[in-house]
């Protein structure tokens, strides 16, 4: 007996023609549905792969942005440290300071005044010369801070060091990060103020900083 099973059943009269047609239609639908399901699975897999790729791209972009911000922050920190270190003013000046430098020792004979200020809601005190005390009060000198490592191998062993810097240097630092400036009084302009009273009146911080 040749032919398909359906044809053989039809020839033998075991099934009706309409029923055989229904069987054929159902078979075609099953094949079509199977193909559609396969296509849906392929599409779903492609969609998931695309989403995973997009998520990976987003994470990589975020990591790159974070690294860029960290590098920029380090550069700013280096600039600020350089400004403070290069322009730090001696808190107390003495008449015998120059002679002391020549002999390798400083002879501090000038009386120092206490200057109180707040940092992180705590009262701090530095000792400065009468002239610098006046310049701080008049907003000609500012107080900046740096955190120094007392031991390079121990990050926790750190100390905050306060520096006096000219107002122009303080303004440059404020443009970068104001957290380093703990005190900057408003400049007082009094009648009869002389430029000679302020040795830092013409002080300027160069823009071509090296770091």
C-alpha cells in the first residue's frame, strides 16, 4: 500500500474526507504555531541579549564617569594644596627672624596674640603676630587648613594644620573647594587705610599652577 496514512485510510473508507481535511488543517496549524513559538523564543533571546548589552554599556559609562570625577577631584586637591603651601604666611614674625635664618635658628622675640575661630563647629586657636592678627580681622589674610599625614603608613594618624594665606589665594581656593577655607572675614575698608599697612595688598596667585 502506497501513499500517506491519511490517503490509505480514505481509500479503505475508514475515515471521511472532511475529517481527513480537518486533520490536515490541524497539522498545518500545529506546524505554523510551532514556527511562531520558535520565532518568539528567538526574538525574546535577542531582546534579553540587547538589554544585557545596554546594561553593561551603562555600567561601563558610569564607571568611566566616576573615574573621571575622581581624577578631576585629585587634580583640584593638588592645586589647592599647592596654593596653600606656596603662599602660607608665617603666623608670627620676629625682628630677629632674618638673623636666625642665617644662623640656622629662629629667634622669636615678638609677642603673639591668640586668634580664635571655629572649624567643624569646634573652637580653634592659632597664635599670630599683632600685624597678622589685624590683617585677619580686616579680611586681608584668611585661614586655610590642610590635613597632613604624621605617618605615611598609617592613614588614620592625621593632623589638621592651619595656614595663613593672602585673600587672593583664599579666593582661588574658594573657586575650587571652599571647605579648605575655615575663615575669611569681609575686607574692611577704613578711612585713611594705607597700602603699606597690608604687605599682601598686591598679592596675586598665578593661574598657570603646576600639579
